[in-house]
C-alpha cells in the first residue's frame, strides 16, 4: 500500500464522511479524501484522476451509488469501489458485488472498513503485478517470435551462400551437404571452377555454433574466395589468415579448414589442411590413405607459412571431407577413417555417399554440432 492513499468519497452527510476518515486514520491508514455528493462533482473528480479508491453511499437524494459504480466501471475499471452505506440490505449487497463492486461495509460496522480498504488496495497491487508479468511475458514471446523469424531469415541467407549446384568436372563427381546444429552454423563448403577442369574446393569449420559462428563463417568464406583464384592453396590460406586474423583474435575464435585445387587433366589434388584433419582418400581397392601434412587452424598458426600436400586420383578413388560434428554425433567413429570408409558403397554416386554418411546421425537429436560432408569421386 502507498504511504498515503487518495480516496474519492461519494457522500452527502458531512458527519458520516468525517467518521469514515477518522475511522481509517484511527486504523493507521494515511488518506487524503475528497468528498462529493452530486453526479457532476463525482464525474468531474473521476475524470481528473489521481484516486486510489472510491467509497460511495448506496443511496443519495440526487445520485445513487449503483450509477456511480457504472461510471467507474466504464471509465476506470481497475479502481476499487467499496459501498459504505447505512441502508444496504442483503439483496442490494449481493447485487452490488454482482455488478462489479469490490466490497461493501455498513456504517454501523465501520470497524470492517480499514480491512476492506487494505484488502482492496492489495488486490489492486497484485493485479498490477500480474498485469506487468503478463505484459513482460507477451513482450518476451514477441521477442522470441521476432528472433525466430530473424534466425529463419539468417538461415536462408546462409544456405544461399553455399553452392546451389554440383560442378561438372570431367572424370569426377562432387557433392556436399551441410546440416547446422541450430538455425545457422559455422560449417561451410565451397567450390569454384577457376578454369576448365580446374576446381577450387573448401570445407571449413568455425569454432562454436549458432549466430556468432555463422557470422565468422561468412567472413571466412569470403576471405578464401577473394584469394583462391590467383594463388596456390598454401599461399591462398596464408593470405586468408592474414585477412581474418584480427576478427578471429577479437572473437577469440579460430577456423579449421581444408582447401584444395583439383586438376581433372592430370587427376591431382593439391591441398592444404589447416588444423582440420577430418579427411581421407579411399582407394578403389578399399585401402585408406590419410592426407598429410597438416598445419594449425586459421587464427592459431600465427602467420607462419603453410605446407601443402598432393595426391593423385585413380579410378574409383573417393575423397571424403567431413566436419567434427559427425564425430560429435557418433563418438565411436573418432579418428577411425577406416570405419567410415568401410561404410561407403563403392557403386554409389558421390551424392549418395554424402547422404549415407549423414544418415549415420539420423537418430541423434539434437545434433551436438554442425555437420558437413563433401565427397569427390573419381570416375575413370
């Protein structure tokens, strides 16, 4: 209850009005009471506002309490309204409560008035707190819906950054797919045909997941694209790290990356592994070759020159790149490329192999991390 309450009192008997005030003050309720006795005075005071409570006699010569109650319910429905009357029969009392009055007190039982006022004001406070809580909940729900819509749009934008069609490279099939653990993620794959039969391909994984990783993912993808076309793989990732270093340091993050240059004419792949490691070559005879050397992730390498490697494809060889999300979802496969290679169907297409590897996580919900798989299959 406030330290002092303001009361609008509809009463035509000054003695009764004075008795009501003295009764409340005697019970420790500090109140400022304005007494009115006509419709115009009551309506004018109500419109001026500033009252915490209305007390009203039930029957006045020119204005009845029920009419006053109707005015309050129309213009200030949250304002407590208590009848204080000497001629309030049981039927009228029930009728007053049914019509919206907060309480009623007989003038010959004014000892009930202070508790009724206290109770009414406490109920107002509780309703106000409940209303604030409901408004806060509605605002929170609106923010959640807005955030969901923004994340959905961000996911569409991010999906649009990934290649929309598979490249046509003579003698090869190439396919890839990315599954974000949340609406957006930090994994990405990319390819770019720099000349006929020569393809740049990249798989990257930004530390973390969600919106922060997604922002860095877009930056890393753009940096690699900007330097890849005119530089060998080792030089390209070195320049990309220089461009990304301040962003990665400020965000205390890093990017693992596999970047390669596929030449269809001599069936070779020149590559650089920047702390990624989740890659293997499955030969047509079923043997598995790990790709070396490996370096440190972008943002950890410290500007050092990366060492590159090179492999030559033979018929039915399959290169598989994947992100650590696959291992997070299936820990038993950790560091066991032979187990993954053994699950590949050598007669399947590159796209079917991607779906087969992603299918290993079908029963994992939710995904612990983003999962990306890229497959390069040599046809002849």
